[in-house]
């Protein structure tokens, strides 16, 4: 079991910039939660940093918080690759003549919040205020039982000072109760809120004790592979959905700005959930970005997507 460490960070000082980390597995609802949180109101001059897995940062475009107060981390985080860029960004932001009042970081769904928390602990001028981990209850059992990502998802949950749960309404009461027990066994201390896409409320300020974990003995990251593919404007929605449904084994998440059936959409695919949200026309070709597990199944999907015409 990892050790709990609640000691104050070395960089903590009264005027340090509080940081909120928004974590959770791919498609768990981080961007949706963040938008609701921003809509509810945050301190003026709050800076939002977004790290998405793809080469186009879909999340950054979907966040209702435009302008200079939104920064994208462009490395397309594959866990450790985030560290360098985040460290550089933090020291830059810390040197701004007018630093932000607060910082919110939306991590990518494959990130380990604890690694990012460790970076913040040693960054000058910043202090980690809380880690909010989003949990999609409807897919949680599958994720935890998946040998490729179970440990990653469990770690994201264990790191949280606050767990924001959604899609519980898709489960039977008995399933939900069982999941709540599993969550509590992973993290007995976190403040828990039940959110829903239509009713996501901002959490209470960090009343919960912030837990941090030390010692990452058995962390192992899956062999992630990302892709970005241009799709033809003649695309049919059903064609894309069927294609993805045939290759769920290797695919973890896909999303993009897509023209299909003569209209423009924000497309979201996260396992069993598919969403087409109409949007205004965008210049350029349709772009689908995805991430999955390197191997035959993902290769076959990528080949099939490239063959679409
Ligand atoms: N039913 C339901 N759907 C949700 C909820 N929150 C998010 N979704 C949907 O789940 C999908 C993924 O949501 P996002 O907020 O983009 O998830 P994310 O964690 O930011 O995804 P990545 O950054 O790509 O890992 C979208 O289709 C959302 O509309 C919720 O509370 N309830």
C-alpha cells in the first residue's frame, strides 16, 4: 500500500498560488466538470491549464474560458512527457509580473495526478490545494478490472481529495453500492459529490483533507498509442460509429470536430458512450484524435479510418 503523506509542501507560503488538479480517466468527465465549475464562478484572474492527449487539443476548444487565461500544454501528455513542459510553464507563470490568483490544471486522462502533484510540491510560488478526480461510475468496474489500466484508474482515485461521480443513474442500486464500497476501499478520506452532466455543481472549497501518496512501486503505464486522422467530408455518422464499435478492444478514447451527414459536430466516443453535438462550421477537414493500446486491434482501426472515403 502507498504511504499517506500530509506534510506541508516546501513551497507553501501565504501568497503562493493555489492549484486545483482535475484528474480522472479518459472520458470520465473532466472537461464537463471544469466548464460547470468555471460557470459557477472562480476567482478573477484564475488561470486554466489544459493538457489533452491529442495533437489537437479538443478539450481546450471546448472549455468556456477563452483568452489569455487559458493555456494549453501541447505535449500531448503521455504521463511523464507532461513533467518537463509543466515544470517550464509553472516557472514561467510564477515569474509573470501579475501572476494568476489561482491555477486549475485539467490533466489528460492517462496522467497520474500524483506525479503532477509532486511537481507542484516543489514548484516555487505554487501550492497544491486539491485534487478532484472525476469518476464515470458506469464504466468504473470495467476499468478497474482491466489489467491494462486498472492500476492507473485506482491511483487516480486514491490521489483525490475530492471524488466527483457521474453516470451513477445508469446502474442498478446494487451495482452502485458495490462500486461505492470499492471507491471507499481505494480512498476512504475523499469528499464525494455526485454530479451529472446536467447538474454538475462546483464542489465546496477544499474542506477535505488533501491526501498525497508516496512510493510508486508498481506503477506501469500501458503502451499508449495516439492517432490523429483527417476524415472525409462525405462521412456518415453511422459508418464511423460502427467502425469504432468493431474495434473497442484497442481503443480507449476518440473525439474530434467532424463533418458528417452534411453537418458539423463535436464528436465524443468513450467506450459505450457516443455523442454528436452540433457545432458551427469549422475551416479545414474533419479531425479525429484518439488514444488506445498499441497492437493489432488499434492498427486495424487506424487502417480502416484511413480507408474511409
Ligand atoms: N451522462 C453523463 N455524461 C457525461 C457527464 N460528464 C461528461 N459526460 C459526457 O462524457 C463524455 C466525455 O466527457 P468529457 O468532459 O469530455 O470527459 P474528459 O474526462 O474531459 O475526457 P478526456 O479529456 O478526453 O479524457 C462527453 O460525451 C460528455 O458529454 C455526466 O455527468 N453524465
